[in-house]
C-alpha cells in the first residue's frame, strides 16, 4: 500500500509557479504542433490520393474504351479473315 | 509381332526411329494436339460464329492456319487446349498483322506473281512481234522508195504479225483480268484492314493523349506525397529538438528546485504530467507518419500498375501504324495496261481495215508526195498488164497463167470492177496475187514492174 505525505511540501513561490506554467505551456504547444504535423500530412495525402484516384479512374476508363474498340475491331477482323479465307477457298 | 512376342525387325526399327525423333524434338516442339478448327478454338466472337458455321471446310482450314499464327503471337498464352487466353489487344493487333501477311503476303501475292509472270511472257512475245513488224515495215518503205515490187506479200506478213499480236492480246486479256481481279481483291482487303487499323489508331490517339497527361499527373502526385512526407519529417525534426529542449529545461528546473530546498518527492511530482506528455509526443512523432508512408507505397504501386497497363496501349498504337505501312508488292504491272490493250485492239481493227482497204492506205502514202499519182481503172490495168506480158513474152516464156484473172483478183482484194488504183499499187497487188495463187512470176518481174509503172507514169504526164 502506498501512502502519500504532503506535509513537508513547500509552498511554490510565484516565480517558480511561473516557471512551471511556462514549461507546461511549452510542452503542450510541442504536442499540439506535433499533432498538427500529422494532420497536415494526412490532409495533403488525402487530397493527392483523391486526385490520383480520379486520374487512375480516368485512365482505366480510357483503357476500357480502347478495349471495347479492340473487341469491335477484333470482330471486324474475324469477319474480314473469314471472308478472305472463304474467298481463297473458292479460288 | 513375331511368334516370340517381340516386335518384328521393321516395326522395331520404325519404333526406334520415332522414339529417337521424339527425343530429339522434345525440347523444341510442344505436344501435338489435334484440334478441329472450331469457332471456340479460334476465339471467334458470337457475331462471327454464325458466319464461321456457314463456311466451307476448306475455308475453315485456311482460316485456322491463320489463327494458329494469331494464337502463337507474342503475348499469347496457351492453356493446353489451344484455346484463347491471349490479351484482347494483342490478339486484335496480331489479327491485323497476320490477317494481312498470312492471307496476302503468302497466298495472294504468290498468285499475282504467277499471273504477272504469264503477262510478262505475253508482253515479251508481243514486243518481239511488234519489233519484227516494225522492221518489216521499214523494209517495205525502203523497197517502195527504191521502186521495188513485191511489197504486198510483205504487207500480208505484217497482217500476219497483227493477227498474232491480236491472238496474244486475246490470250493476255483473261490473265490481265484475273490479275486485276486479284489486285482488286487485295486492294479491298488492304482497305478494309487499313480502315480497321486507322479506326484503332484514331481511338488510341483520342485516348492515349489524356492517358499520357494523367500519367504525368500521377507522377506529380507521387512527388506531392513525397514532398508532404518530407515536409512532415522536417517538421518532426524541429519538434524533436523542441522536445529535447523542454526535457532539458525540466531537468534544469528540477535541479534548481532541489537546490532551493524542495524535496525530491515534491520536485518529481511537479513535472509528472509534462514528462508524460513529452513521452507521448515522442511516440506520436515516431508513429504518426507510418500510415502515410504505407499510403504512399500503395499509391506508388497503383501508379506503377496503371502506367504498366497503359504501356502496351502506347506500344500497340505504334504497331497499328506500322501495320498500315505493310503494303502489297508492287509487281510493276501498269494500271493502264487494260487501256493500252484497248488501244492495241484498236490497232488490230485498223489492221483489219487496211486488209480490206489496202489500196486506200497506199493512196494515202502516195498522197504525201508532191505530185498526186494518177489512178487507173483496175480492169484497164489488168488488161494492160496481160497485154504487156503477151507482148514482152510473146514466145510464151511464161505460161498462160501468168496472166491476171480479173475476176479472181478483184474478188481477192475486194476491188470493184470500176475501182481505180495507181500503177504502183497495182503492181504490189499483182506481186501478192502471184504469191497467193502460187503462180510463177515472170523472170524479169522487177524490171517488168518498173517498165509497166514507168509506162503509166509517162501516160500520166
């Protein structure tokens, strides 16, 4: 069991109290600035990530459109090759 | 099998040969899989299957030969049954390339080359005959200038050349038609291929520009994330220095307070919260960027992947452009050959006209002179010639049939009884008549001709 005995504590003089308060404020400020670093990094990365996602979605959309065009072209080529093969077969 | 149950010698040797051949090729060929040319095997689209089913077996086999090349194109993946597993884009571009080379470079162009060879032979024959004809024409002109008789037979030879040239042209025409038909088929195929390839190039051009810009933007995104993290790390260093400073300040203050008589217990209690806060802040500094570093890695990976996916599209656009550069062989057959053939036919018709109007042609040539030669009635000239022969060869040096039969000659050359002709032309006709009738010419025929023409020239003057 732990016991606390404050009977011999000296009363803090105003100057010492001011020093304590100053340190306390500085520590709190450092912690706050440190949190802000993370917040700023997160905000920037969130923004960039959102823009990058948009760009990637746009690229994927382009690629899908090209794929669709490839599929159409492939069907046309199938038909062209079939017609040609039949043409050659008939000669 | 022999009676002992062992393979007989011939079968054993064959088995050994096959085994040896199989062992030698095992590393170079894939196991032979007999696959029928079906729409599924070739990966034909639903819209193409209907047409494929209606194709002849021969057509299907030709098509399958081409699709085997498509299946074996770079990027193609085999799943063991020769079914398609190829990337769609690669397959399409391979079809565009192979659809050209397989069908046309290997088949059509060979056919046109064979036809071109035949056309060349005809052209060479025609050229030789034309040269011979021109040479003979020059000889005739020379003889005429010298007043020599007997050129009519040469004219007949020229007509013979014309007939041969016409015959060759007649044989050449169907070959030319087949050649042109092949050329038209090729042009149709090339145009269809180019249209598809150009559509793809347009698509790529329309889509690749934005893709390139977006990829550049993604690259700048990576830079932005890196910059944000670098800035955060720099700020963290600043905060670490600040933490160190506050920790030092706390320690110094504690020492000062102890010196001032504050108990260690009391001093320790004074900065518990600040020390705890600083520890928590250091932990925050250590860990706070970890998720962002992970997000940066993930973003970079996504950008790398999308860039990697976009690369083939960029490459394929160039492949389509190269495909449209694949042109058929220029076999050097002029496109206007048919038109020239028509002109040749016109010449042949002209020759035919000359055959029936040969006299008029001679008239035209004579017209070129300063003085227009006088024409005489054909029947008079025949009478005069027969009289000349009788007079000159009164002692029957030549047989009676040296005389011209008017009826035969006029019919032979389609001359009317009242037709007129110059004496010179008449003698050409007489020379030809003798040859055609196989009649021996007078011994001094050339002199006789000169004398006869001279006599009539005198009469003219």
